[in-house]
């Protein structure tokens, strides 16, 4: 009983002095402060990270803590000022010694940049992470070396700090003013690495809590010139493409490894998956979807000074957003050699096999010189697939279907009777997949004809007259 009474008195004394409260506060602070997403502040006082490409100008106020700073910002500010007592008081109050700002910088980074020996020693005595890296990969010892603080550098080295091997990306800039406007903070991107990363493909990630699609260029790929050139080419095209029916470019990471391209996330997947579930579509939906694709492709084809030829237009490269709007994607992946603004050839013939599909135009299949009409060919087959509910020459393998169309000159049969097609739609499909490129209509002409078909069907109440099939 005496032991129980002593324990009760001890616990009561801890509550009365607040020691338990401080202990609990410290635990919760540690858990939350290590998550950069909880902070929307960037520490911009004093010297910046040695690898920061922007190098923001230091603030003039060096004598008082600015108002409205959270505990992390206060700790970093006092470390920047060299206020040992202030830093110690904050740590005693339960502020995490390893708490970070938006750029992943800790108080140890800041103190090392400024050369405050006593603050560095205090932080190390409180178990500061000596090898913590900021968003650019810099550590405290690297910052101390960069700014010439020999004493701090020697202290950190004697405690086992290791200078990181810095690797610049192939797109790293030397002048901070040259950092692209689209550059994203990699700490704001959360990729589900547990799912595995497939090279050269887009995968689901989150950017500031919003779902996005991310293509990641790993360290190995960053040393391959062909891969880097393809990455730059795709990025260049995506950056300038702005249209409601073209996939939206969000941004990219080019100053850090791994490099990434970030696009909007298609909440309803791609058209290939959509058709696999739905089968043949109702004619009204086919026309609406066709107009979405045609508008997006017309925008790409009319891009100045050089039209963007997709060269790999297929249902897999057409995305469906939450509102059911189709968006063209996947352009810029085929590397082309421009012979003129309107004519091109595959720049990498050995990669031709990657483009082969039932939607490939004969000119591309045979590695001949081609122009924008190759996309009209693919469009005609996509229209066919939406109306018929199957891909061309199903169930033959895709490569065999491509061979039949491109070498044998055959076209997939229409299984649905002509009267059940909207007026003039079959004729449009047949013109699009004509073997002669000059016969194929441009997308501006396709848009006019689709609108005419849509208007005609509405005026004649054609939708009501069609017999009932399992349209979807």
C-alpha cells in the first residue's frame, strides 16, 4: 500500500509541475513536425541552402522574431540569429530539434550556414540529425563547407557527418534566374513506391493532396543521353500545350534527381479501359467523344511553327476525366526527324516496334516519310472501335491486325448495319483510314463534318428512330 501511495503522489506531482504534459507535447510535436506537408512556410532568413538554385535574398530584420511564426519557424529563426538561449528554451518547451520547413531545412542546416558554433553544439547535444538532407540534397556539413565555416565543419566531421556526393541533373541550371517556371518542389509529391515504379510510364501520385500522374526518370536513366533527349522533348511539347481536350501539364522536377513530369490525373482512366467495360457506345456518345478527340488533335496539328504529329494516337492515349471529357495524351513520346514543317520520319527506326498497334498508319508501319494524316488514319479506327465495340480485327493479336491493315491493305469489317450508323459517319471513317494520305480529311474538316452529322441527327430525331441495341 505504501508503494501505491508513493506512485500516486509521484504522478500527481508530475501533473502539477507539467512534466507529463511537456513529455506528451514533445512526442506529438515530433510526429507532426517531421511532415513537411503540415508547413506552408519557407525559411527565407539568412543564408540559404548551398544547393538552392534560387538563393532567396536574406531578410533585414535580424534582431527580433517576426510575428505569426510557428514553433518550427521560431526555432530556425533563432538558430539563424545565433541565439543559444532562445534555441534552448524552445527545445525545452518540446519543439522538435529535427523539425523542418517547406524546403526540408532543420535548425542544424541554418546554424551551419551561419557558422554559429554554440548553436550547432547545442543542437547536436539534443540529438539533431547530423545527416538530414534538405529538398536539394544538402546537409549541414555541406552548407558549412560551402560558406567557409571551418570550425563548424570540423565539429560536424568529427561527429561522423559525411559530405554527400552531389549529382547534378542533366537539366540543372547554373543561373538561379534560369530555373523554369514549371519547376515543382519534389517534397510536395508523394509517389506510392510500394506499388513499384515502371520505367517510362505514368503512375498515380499526389501533389499537395491532389491526385496527379507522374513519370519518373530514375538515376540510371539520367545518364542515358537518348532517354534525356526524349524526356526534354516530351516536356517541351507538354509545357506549351494548353487546350480543354489535351492532357493538362502540371509541372516538372528538373533540378533534382529523380527528374519527373507531372500531369493531371484521369479519374476515369483511358478510353481503352472505358471501352473494355462499356463495349459499343451509343451513337450520340460516339459523336461527342469523337468531337473531343478531333478538337484536341486539331489543336496539336495547328501548333506553330511546327505541328505536333501524335504518331501514336490510340484509345490507350486518350484519357477520360471526371466529367466524361476526353483528353489527348501520349504525344511527344514518338521521336521524329523533321524534314519540313509538315513532313517527318521516325527519328529512331529501331523503336518502331513500340508504336505498332491496330491504330498505326501504313506510313509509320513501313517507316516511310509521313505527315499529319497518319493521325487521321488512327482516328478513323478509334471511331470504328467506339461504334462497333471491338478493336480492329478482334480477336487477332494487335501486331497481326496492324500487319493485315498496313501490308495487306485490308480494313476491319462493319458488323453493324449501315442504317444504324449516324448518316455519313461510315463514310467519314472510311475516308480517315484510306490508304492514300491525301484522301484523309484534316481534323479541322473532321470537326465540321461531325458537327454537321450531330445537327442532322438532332433535327431529324434520328436517335429515336434507331433500333434498340445495348448502347451504353
